[in-house]
C-alpha cells in the first residue's frame, strides 16, 4: 500500500460472506468521490476496458475500486456469474467495506457496471441504505435488475453501442422503468464490447462526465 500527498493506491483483499475478493483501490489526492467498478460475466478487475476507464476517472480526480465479484472457485460455476441477487449482495458488502476505509470516509460513491455487472449495480443502488450518488452502465443488462429498477434513486446513465441492437432495446425498456434522473447515450458504430476505434473512448468520456457532475 502507498499513501500520502500523492493519494492512496493499494492491492487489497475484501472479506465478504463466504469469500475473500481481490481488489485494487486507488484514491487521488483531494478526490471528489470514488467509483466502484462492477464487471460483467467472464471479466475481472484486470479488464483492459475497465482499466482504461478507471485511469480516465482518476485523471478527473475520482478514486476507483476495481474488484473481483467472484473468487476463482466460484467462477467455475456459471450459475454464479448470472446470479444477480448474489452479485448485488456482494457489491453491497463491498460498499460497506469501502466506507469503513479511512481514506474513503465522507466521499460520495458512484457505480460503473458492465454487462451483468450493471444489473448488480442497479440492484444494489435500489437499496435505500446504499447511499449511491450515481450509476453508469456500459453495454449493460439493466433489464436483469427487474423490479428493482423503479427503486433506484441515484442518477443513472445507460451507455449502449449503436450496433448492439438487442442490448440497446433492452436498455430502452429498462430506462422506461427508471423513476430517477436518467439518460440513454448511444455510441454510434459501437458493438457490445466497444472494440471499434474510438468507441471505448467515447463511452469513457460519457461515463466520466456523468460521474464527475454527480459526485462533485
């Protein structure tokens, strides 16, 4: 762990009910808030896409927490990967752990979810005690949060690739169920993983602007 005038950066292990989750916590000096990344199926805290977005957020003065929702043995059970109740519960425990860290106390918290992780983020944010300041979904499946969508109070941004037709339709249906401040942003020419040149950057900038404006 390193900390001081340059902020805090640490590889940590987060204890949750029945598991220990590996994570990386980075908080720049005078951070305006912290963004917790909730990855999707088949991904991890090492995801190059999430790492890219995290760097952009830290450059904008936000802290980041990237963690593995499941440990290695749990990932072998594909049912766990799509168990949104389980993932949302894990996220809730991680948020409690984060708020107990001295470097994070008093800072507003945002959530950045991708794929199934977006559903877990919205499910967790629907808990009135979650105290989440903003949510961003990138290529997410917010529809999997089901009836919890109407209970979300945090301003929510849904970012979808313009060529990700099925997921775009599901996001628009989910947006219709949100009662909080929300928006759907479409990145032209992008497919589900935003692999086309420039599309991940566009999505990252949209996420950064939304999170900065709602966490400051």
